[in-house]
C-alpha cells in the first residue's frame, strides 16, 4: 500500500483560472495535474546553461581587439579623413 500525505497549497487565482481549460481538456483534477508536474520536475534532469565563449581576442593577441582600436575606428567613422 502506498502512503499518502495530505497537504495544502495556496494557488494564485489567475493560475487556477488558466489551468481550468487544460483540466477540462484532459479530463483530470487539479490534484492530478500537480502530482504530474511534481513527478516530471523530479524525473527531468536540470539543464545547466552556459554562454559560449564569444571572445574576440585578448591583450597581446595579434588578432585581438582593444578598446583603443575600437575608439580609433569610431573616431575615423565620425571624422572623415582627407588626403593630405
């Protein structure tokens, strides 16, 4: 025999209103929906997120981009150079 524990949760009114059409469509109770959601959360491994390295270079790298080179490019775009 499986043990059961009775508990009470407070659910925001808006969430319950949004869940009602799904419950009717699936012909299930809110209790069953909560149990299903908890089981899925426990069974599904969490996915970690990491950003890919999008570095453009680093100081001392021949192909690196420095703040000085960025500033020079901005200044050149703002001020057209005339042949001397």
